[in-house]
């Protein structure tokens, strides 16, 4: 059996095909298509056509809100409004297809083969141009009634603050997305961290302000969900200890103290760009009732 996981972003679409033993047998990356889901489905099918065996099921990891009651996806970065993309893909590929939010897919992958295997209470926060979130509560994904819960990015951290594309004001992602920091610094993330390591006081101040905003939001989330582990993923999550060390310090010194409970573990996501498509493979296995058991985790990790 072969399960395809497809990570659909606004710029690229990454596909991974895995067998039931978790061995990656095929990977492809194609350009994305905005505003035309039928063309995108055709392009995905073409991208998968290099794999000659029949695909058993497909799991989609998609940025945006994936409503599991209406089976539609709304995604600003793809210019989609309530697109029934699961059924479009089923008609194109002639196999069962299920979709989930890309951050939920990434957390699913990390919890089965990555940084939080065996953990039951996890918050995954994806720090990119926006902020995405996903939760494990008692080992199960927390989704809200229609699968659109977990939107950490629109958790309001500033009363009457900056306007957000969601229509609200003061949303967390206006202050703690990597975009908010690069706008202020005027240079890309990698350059910010390079200058911080070189001791540039201006960049250190910008990073410290950013970490403060991030920790204000994280403190609220930790109070509510009391995770054992907080995973930082997305573009800036890759900054690793440079960021994590500051976050741990800030959480200890500036956030409201929580008596009698230890601080969660703060870790970086492990699977990088592979997380969304690998999460899609697991989703595809789950909908067929065939949980994929990864026999060689190191081989899978090398594939990223
Ligand atoms: Zn918002």
C-alpha cells in the first residue's frame, strides 16, 4: 500500500509517498497555483505521475481553515474561499482523499516520528509570515467543533492593537510572526540572527522585543492548555537555540509565574520542510484504517 501526503502552500506543493512501513518511496515538489483549484489538482496529479504504482489514499496538509463539516477549505494564500478540494482531488486521482490544516499535519508528523513522540500535551506553534497553531490534548488533536480551532495567530495579545487581515485588531501574529520582526529589522531572518551573533546592539534589541511579544502570547497559551511541551516550527523555529534560549529565559523572568508547576519544555520542530507532507501520509493511512508504523525513523529523518 502507498500513501501520499501533499503539503499545499501558496508558493510550492510538496508531495511524499510512503508505504505502510513508513519508508519514503517517492518525493516531488511543484509550483503552486493560486485561484484555480482544478488546475492545481491537475498539476499535483502530474507531479505524482512519476510514481508508477497505484496510490491507496491521499492526505492533504493545507494552509488555511479546513472545515471538516462542510469539507471545504478557505485559504487566503491560495485565493480559495470554501473550495471543496477533497472532492476535486478524489475526482482527479480516483482514490480517497482527506484534508487537514498544515500545522495540524506538522504536529501529527512530529508526534509520530519527530520531536514529540509519546508526548500527550503539546502546543505546536508555527512562526512564519503568519502564526499557526496545533494542539495535542491527552494525546489527541484539539480541533474545535468544526476542525478550525487552534488559530493561535488570531489570539488577541494587544487590546485595540494593529489591524489584522482576519478583520480583528491586536492579533498575536501582528506582533510575533517572523514577518513582524523582519519588517522592523529591514533584513531577512537569517541576517537578523547573523547580526545578533556578531553583537549588533540594534538587532539584539529587535530580537529581544520580538521574544517579549512571543512570550506574552505563549504565557497565555501555557496558562490555558498547560502543555508538557511547546514546539516552535515554521521558518523562525529553525533558528534553534538562539531563539529557544531567549524564550526559556523570558518565560522564567517576565511572564506571570505559575506556582507548583514546571515550565513546559521548549523545543524546535525536527522535520522541517518534510513535516506537512509526512503528516499527510499519516492522515492518508488513518482514513484507510492502516496506521503507518515507521520501522526506520532515521531513514525518514534523513529524507528531509
Ligand atoms: Zn487576526
